[in-house]
C-alpha cells in the first residue's frame, strides 16, 4: 500500500492505521480525506488520548475494526452521517459518541457509547474545542449490527455528559441483537 496526498491506501496485508494524540475538530480535519484498508484485516486505532472527530471531509473504507482505546474518544457529530466498519471495539475507558447518523458495525462496548452532544469525561478542557451549550436535540442514531454491552460498558441516552440544554429523549436503534452483560448499564 501507500499514501497519496491526503489518501491512505493499504495493500493486501493486515494493516493498522493509528491516530495518535489527535485532539479535536481542527486537528482531525487535515489528517486525511480517505483511509482505505484494501484487502486483509485492517484496523483503525485511536491511542494516546486522541479525540478524533469524524467529519464530512473524511471517508473510511475497507476497515475491519475500529479500536477506541482507554482515554480516547471517537466522535460522529452528524456532519458525516454514515460510518461502515466490520467491528467497533470501545475499550474500558474509551468513548464513542454519535449525534446522528448510522454506524454500520457490530459493536463491543466496555466504555462509554453516548448518543448526543457530549463532553467526554476525563478529557482535559484545554485540549478540547470550545463547546457552547446548545438547544439542539433530541438526537437519534442507529447501529446496524449486533451490540454487545460488556461488563463496565455504558450506553448513555441521558445527557449525563451533555453540552445541550435539551431534555432527555435521545434514541439509539440497534437493528441486530443486543446483549448486555451483568455490570453493563443503559442510562436513559
């Protein structure tokens, strides 16, 4: 594989695309327009306290797994309403948030899976974009795949970490099977 300008394309092997210490909207924009895993088992990894904001300028293709590690945050703010990966893994301490759109993926969640505009817990405010309180909402999102909420995992529909003044009412539709382990939570 190789890269060409703002496109990153891997070949036939098993590859890892690593987003390391990417913080917020402005840092996320210029990283790439397209990541294409090509053939093989390819993984997109967030690490080292990254907060990646998936925007309308981004296109992610042929990625088998999205891995959001401890103390990292993948945000889908609704500007790019579709993300397709085979499997999304949110590790203990990781955060995945979505304000609208569809995640076409099976999900394994041991962290925080939030619907709505949030400020992820444990992120340093100095490295975050300025979020104004908003009157937007409620928010609706869909996962078209199976959802396994593991022990320690939380689905948050409640606006506990919200930056919105809108009352509770967020919705998550899961089109596959839902399985919640003992020790997992759903906040409404």
